């Protein structure tokens, strides 16, 4: 029998310390003990409480004991030793947390946490001390400021989300269904709907690149209407084909929670705002506004990897590393009282990369797996990361040696940082004379976000990023940000060799177009593709061998560009797994799923991959189309 919030409060009453001043509230599905005496609640007691009610318990300071922010900052500056080098202090009033960023967190914390204890007693706020990043992110600063300014609205929203999770149980037969609302039989506009007799949960709300008329998921499907009846949205990662249309839900009335990892939160805001900017610059009307993105941000609930949380009355969710981009996750859902367990893989990389560990394959229970098949075709085999890196570096040495330029269309997130690390290794090895590496578009900002979420990187890179010296590859002197149109023009007209990494990754707009228009006609130069190019995009036409391509001039006309430069495809740098890795991912899953739903691939590829899984592992498989519904339990 599912516990109600009333049941949980009654169980906790008997465990409360006698001297505690407290009230029990909801912070989304977590049970929040709001107290004027936080020192009464030690970790051992909280652990016992969580074990008793089988829910996450968090202790929050009562607002009456929170010191004024400006006064608290002065106290912090006095208490934290100068040698710790405090670089930033920020507050989240919605949850009563103060975060202090130091160059040396150990000195900031003090021996046996002495500085933390003193600060808690003096300022009332729950204090966290973390290592400061060497890079600063405007996006993260804006998110923090926005959250602080709207703390009361966020607090009310979190309570509302919790009340929905703990609403009275509905009677009747228990069942689970999956409906494809995007990315089934196609790549782009990823959107899944899990429906039970109790709940409706959406996973991903993506945009489709290349074709405006089919850019949105099937929002008009009856299962999606009305939007305010949806219980929750879960986001696997921040690429636009998974988050690009999320603000549209808020435009049309959805006011429920969005669950994602903290890096996904920051990256998706960055990309959504850039999506609006690019559409406007190209003379198109964006499908949502800044206000819609802000409304979305009020409803984001941060969830770390491996942290289980209730997101609906009958669904518990856990994020696991997917190895694809920063913060990317596979979603495990435990539905009902053991009724069914489903894993939605998201986009996965089952191989350790420059940035991340390989995707997780160990889950609590799995009956159904919903898996991507971007490179699931029988001939979709890629080189290893090491082989791809060597190919990339050899190409760059050849082009730079002959006096040419290398320009790469890249996604701001993931591939850009992988390329930066490969280039940094090349230049530091001494095998190639360093040249300027220009980062155009949102790459520098995305890289700063990577630096500010080191816990989501692999161990080697995390240690390098946290060091304040030349070992941090993202801070190397050859990486330079393109600050303006005038600077871009100067780079384009400079005859000396250089490397340019520019968005967008599929050449469907963005600054890469300017480099392409000016450099494609020179045989000394090389256009290097390192990521997937979807049907209908300029990048796909170029990969397919077109030598004369039309380029739209922001709605003012069309130019024909003749391609004389080399075009190189560097496979193996993708954030997606190839056929071999996808097969191995399913083979290594523990426990092994009994049923596999294949999506996020061309129809033929998805069906070929489905058949391969069925024949190799004797499991039931399907590759449905958009708008099909499958009963899972």
C-alpha cells in the first residue's frame, strides 16, 4: 500500500528529537524538515528516517533564522581564511542553501568542518563549500540569479509537485503504455510518453533539425491534451533534438515539473536561448520566447545521477550516466509496486571518451529497454576513440603544414570539447606547430559549463580541470573565443593557417555558414565533419557529395557556393554508439531486458537493429512508428 503524505508525517513524528522546532513539508517528492534547530538533526537520524518512510529526507533551515544575504556575506568573508581564496558566494532562498566557491575548499571547510559549523550557527543558512571553476559561465550565473529572484514561486511549485505525487491513489486495474511522439522511425524531436492508470510522464521534448514543418513532436496527439494533465517531464540530455521544444509546453499551459541533471539544466537553457536568437537572425519566427524559457526554469527540479526520486504517484525515477554529453542520462523508471521497470537509454556512448565514462549498464530491474539506433545499421561501424583521434590529428597536421585552414561544424556541447582535448594533446605533443584555434558560437560558454560541473566528467579530466595550472586543457592559450562579427571577418580574411570550431553542427545555420561561404572555394582548406548529419540539412548534402549548394542569406536571397576544399569525415568522434557498441550495451545490461523498443534512427536502420537484437539475444523487439502505442504491462 502506497504511503500518503499524512502517513509519512505520522511515522516521522515518533522519531523527532525532543528539543527540535520543526515542520514537515514537501520539496517535490522529497520530505523536507523545516526547522529552527537544524543542529538537532544529524546524518544518522536522517538516514533512519529515510529508511523508515522509504523517501528522501532533507533538512532545511526555517526562513526566520536566515541572516540577510549581504550581512551573511560579510560574516563569510571574516570566517573563511584568506588563503582559501573565496571567489563567489551565492544563495538559493527557496531551499535555504548558501554555496561558497573557493580555490582551496579544504581550507574553506577547515579542520573537522570547523568553519562550516561556525557559519551555520552564525548565518542560519545551510553552507556548502565547493572548488571554484577557472572559467566563468554567464548561463549558470543567470540561472542562479533567476532562481534566487523567484525563490517564493519555486518554493510553492516544489510543494505543488509534491502534493501531486502524494495525491490519493486511483482505483482500478494497473497498466503501463508507451507512446512514441517523436524520434520513432526518424532522428530528431525525441519525445516519449509513459502512461499508466495513475500518471502521464513525458521523456524529452525535442526539435527536428532541417524541416520546419515537422520540427515539433506530436503535441496535438490526444494523449498530450490538455498539457496541464501531464504529471512530469523528464529530460535525458540537453541537445536540441531532445530539449528544443520543451518551452512550447509551457507556452501552452503545462505547469508541472521538469526533472534533469544540473548540467542538463544549464546547457538546455543556453541552447534554447540561442535557438531563439538564431531563428530571429535568419528571419524566422521562433516557436517560443524568452518568457517561455523562464517559465520552464521556474519548474526545473535538479536530480543527480543515482538519486532515486518519485516523479508521479506510481513512478520512481533514477538517472544513470549515458556517456553521451555532459550530464546525459539513461532514465530508469520503477512503475507501480513492482509492476514494471523500463529504461529509456537516451543517446548513449558505450565507450570511455575524452570527456566521460562509458554508459552505465547495471540497473536495479529492467523488463523493457527503449534504445536509440542512430548508428544501428549493419554497416555502421566506427573506429575507436583512439583511432579517430589519430585520424583527426593526422589530418590537421597535413592541412596546417600546407598552409590551409581546418573548419569544423560542431555541436556546442560534447564534440566541441572532445575536439579541444584532441587538439590540445596534438599541440602539447610538439608534433605540430600550434596555431590559433577559434571557437565560434556557444562553444566557450558550453566549455565553461563543463568546467563548472566537474563531477560529471571522467576522473582524469575532472582532476585536470580542477587544477589551477597548465594541466587544464580547456584553458590552453591557443583556444580563443570569437567575440564579434568584425572579429569573424578578420579571421576569415587572414591568410595564415588556423583551426575553427563553429556551430551549428549540421550546418543548418549559425556562424559555420560564414566560414563555409568564404573558405569552401580554396583547395588548401579542409571541411571536417565529426558528428551526425541529419536528412534535410546542409551538412548531409555536403557529406553526400554535393559540389554546388545553395545558402540562404537570412531571408534576403540565396547564394550558390562551389565546394573546392577537401571534405573529411572523421568517424568515431560521435557521441553515439555504433552497431557493435549498441549490441554490446544490450548484451552487458544487468539484468537483461525481455523486451526492446528501438527508436531514434532511420526506419530501415531501426528495423535492422531490432532484428539483430532479436536474433542475437532471443528477445522480443519492435521498431514502432510515431503515434504508435505499445502496452508494456
